[in-house]
C-alpha cells in the first residue's frame, strides 16, 4: 500500500475536474500516493468524466451530498493509508508539490498536519497568496481567523517573506491539508454539523489539543482558485462563517473563558450586522441574524470543553486583528 492518499472531494464539479485534475494526476508522485476522487452525490456528468477521462483515478461514489465535512469523513473512513491529503477540486498542483510535505511528516513525528504555501491561481500568473490559507493560519484574541499573507481582505504578494517553517501555526487550510490518518480519525474527523467553512480550523485545534503540531512547508506550493463553491459576498457563506466561528470558539475554549469571549464576539457581530444594514447588504444582515439564532440552538450539542486555552498559548493569537487592521492600518502579517 502507498503511504499517501490524495483525496479530492467533488460535487457537481465536472468543469473543475477537467481543468484541475490533470495537473494533480501528472504531478503527484505515483510511487507514494494514490489519487482518489470522493464524489459527493453529483448530479452532473462528474462520474462519467472520471470514468472516461481519468481511468487511473480511484473513485469513491457517495450516495448524496453530505457537505464538505461529512463527505470527507465518509471517504476517509474507507482509507487505510498512513497519510491523507484533503485537496480541493479547484487546486492546481505543480511538479514536486507532494514530496516536501510527505518527507517533512516522515521526519517529524511530533507534527500531525501540514499545508503547503497556498497561492492564488490567477490567469496573469501573479504570485499572490490565496485567501483560504495563504502561508498558515491563526486566530486573534477574539477568534477572528487570519493568515500569514492575508489579513481580512488584504492579501500579499509572495516575495519569499514566509519561506521558513515556523514552530507552529494554529490551523492549516482545508484547501490542501495533509494529516496523519490515525489522528484525523482519533480527533473525530471534520465536524459534520459545520457542513462547510472553518471545519478545518476546528479539526486543527483538536489536533493541537492532542499535543501534535501543525506547520506550513514552504518548499511545497499549490495554486487555489478559491470561491468555486461559494464566492465571497454570498449570504450563505456569510451565514456559515459567522455561525461556525461561534461554534468553533464555544466547543474549543474552556467553558468560563469561552463564555467571556463569546459575549464580546456577539457584541462585535452586532456591529457587523449594523454595518451590513448601513451598506444595504440585506442578505448578509439576515445571514448574521440566522447564524446567531442557529448557534444558540446548536451549542447544546457540545457538552465537553477542554481545560487548555490554546489562544493564550500562541503569541500570534494574542493580538486584536480588528483594531490592528482597521484602526492601526496593519495590512501585512
């Protein structure tokens, strides 16, 4: 058996498969990895495309769309490779992308998951970081996600400024996440109640709490289109981001500290709701209200909180990124 399974979750991504899968097949080292597409109950011609145009790619055909989180859980439950790479179906992989990730994991048993440098797949060829994970992610003191290379909507060009391996990042991007399979399963996989968005942050947080580290390996890079499923500005995306961010903090912070932080976050989210109304973004305003209503319904599903506050342990998580970015005009990491 090969040591790595590269698993691409697909739902109605016929065009994306034709565009991006050839680079994955051509540039993934076949001696160490199997390329597997887990189809999430597609109703387009995805399965036919896989059969006719990619006969060497293994296919796991799920019976319906389980969402990003549970779709991956069901696919990875059938896999026994020591390592699994969760790879989006809108990611282009250059030659030699996998080996640095695999070799680093083999040499560092204390590391549970890694990501490559995540760049935006742009038609002009400009080397810019990609929003979804850039050069590795953190949360600030109020739980807002940000990355080396991306703070809110401010995205940096890649000039080699993050070409070093940090001791730890809080979270690695689910667009291209390599994780030890036994850790993925022991941690319970991705939280299916999240459905999509921030589920990889939640998983990475749990991996940290199991005393495994997470790092970005700059010797590897991939190119991510981003927004293929839900583009920025879609109210559904707004809803999932707000709801899942609250759930993420509720389930992964010690109970008392989590309550205090969530009180502040709900005040800040009220401000975001007011800004959406002021701008005439009615869909986003409704999405924020619904996110908070559903959070209150769903938080009872989580009965055990950890004793450790991971945000206090990582220096990069003690900043106030909202103040730094919007008031102090901090645009780079």
